[in-house]
């Protein structure tokens, strides 16, 4: 089969795409900082206009791309397989494009248990080079002898290292290595920055952050950066977990909220009752507190069902699709299913 070509208008570049390769994968492999988030058809961050040609769209969330948007010529490059030569242009301004990722070596400098199944891993660059990223982005991290995985940075930009919150996935080779084998001084590889579900500092309206489990990592980075940069609008953070033993950094966020009156922090337990914290699904808590989300900007990070539920709730309460920025946390077992076509 003859390889197809894709013309990416903002990059002023034409790329060859191999069979089975999506437009986004080809762009990122070529070093083009194409706006994107989850890379799985759930968040809509890579939404683009198909200017010329035809594509096959793989399975995706109806919240990321509606039937009306498809009829209007929009596609998700992360789920688009070119059937002919194509031309595309991403939506939004060039200001939303992240810098091109780079590869470097790092060293593990700190390990700490945050919960029974989430470990803090701190990494610095081996050569002392600055680790540049925007709050909400992630890195591809490679440990010795196991598959590389994507993890979101949890610290604010400008620190002398990177902080990751890595949850143990039963049977997951990489997370088991991190929890059982990894030690300080170990060398790793990094590719960063990746992802475009990052803090938009030009936004002056209220901000909604929703984290599930280790999805608190990018939310922490976003919130700390927003506060450090003097963003004064209301910032509401909801942290959804199953039970109290899954909570972490609660005192840290409560201390931030005391210092910054515009910040509120609400842990929500989905499978346990608590005299101290709210119970139920995190989406229910948000819906009860915030009936009108028009003009808000949301940053959401967590497992696929939670992200889907948040999108449905937020759009039903008036949030604009352009204001939803989602980072979907998949387990290795869930990734093969993403290749299923509709």
C-alpha cells in the first residue's frame, strides 16, 4: 500500500504516514508540537479541521468530537487514519502550541510513599540542564528493563527537578518496578514536555480542577503555578478517590487554601462514608456546588470513566467545549482497546 502524506498547515510541513499510523503520531514523531492531550480520542485537545482528503476515525468519545462537528469537517488527529493524502489545521491559536519535546537523561533523587499504592518519584537532569515544561504537561519516562510510560509532572515549573506520582498497577511491569525495584541514584530517560492540557494563563474566569487518584499530580502543578503567578479568580479543586486511605496531600492543599482565599479544596470518597469528607461520586459533588459552568475553564485528570462523566456533567451545565482540558490516565491493560475501530 502506498504511504499517504499529510500536510499540516501551521507547521508548513508535509509528512509521510505509514499504514496504521495516526496523523497525531506522525506529527509527534517528526517533532511537530501538535496540540494534544490524552492521545486516545477522549479529551478533544487535538481537534482539527480536515481541509483536504479522507480519513478513517477510530473509536472516540462523543464528548471529544460530536456528530455535528464531524459533519462540519472536524476530526481528531489522534484517532484519524488517512485514507488519501490529507491536509489538516489544528484549531485555536499558535499560542496554545507547546515547545517541541526533547530527550535527556535523568537521575532518581527521591522516593516516598504517598499512599498504599502511589509513590512519589523525584528526578533531576543528569547534566543539570533546566527541565522546561508548562503546568499540566507530562513526560515519557523510561526505567531500566521495563516499558517507558507517560507520567504527569506534579511540581511547578522552575523547580530543579521533576516530581511524579506513580500508582502501582497490579501486574503492570513498569509500576511494579517503580514500587519494588527503583532506588535513588538510578538513571532514567526522559522525553518532555508532552501534552497540551496545560494551564492557560490568559484565562481570567473561574477554574475547575477535578482529579481522580494519581490524577492529582497535574492538578497540583496547575494549581500551584496559577497561585504563584497571581491568578486571583476562583479555583475549585475536587479530589475523587475510593476511600480515605487513597487520599494524599490533603493538608498541603488545605494549607494552600488558607493562604489563598480564592482556592477551595474538596476531597470526595466514592466508596466510603466519612465524618470528615464528602461521599459519593466527584461529579455529583461538583454538580451540587456549581450549577452554571459557562465561562469556567476545567482541568481534569484521572481514569477514563471519571473523565467521561465529568465531561457529560460539565457540558450539561454550560461549559464550552474549548474550555475543557482533559488528561486521561490509562492502565497498560486498557491501551490495546483503544485501537478498536467504530
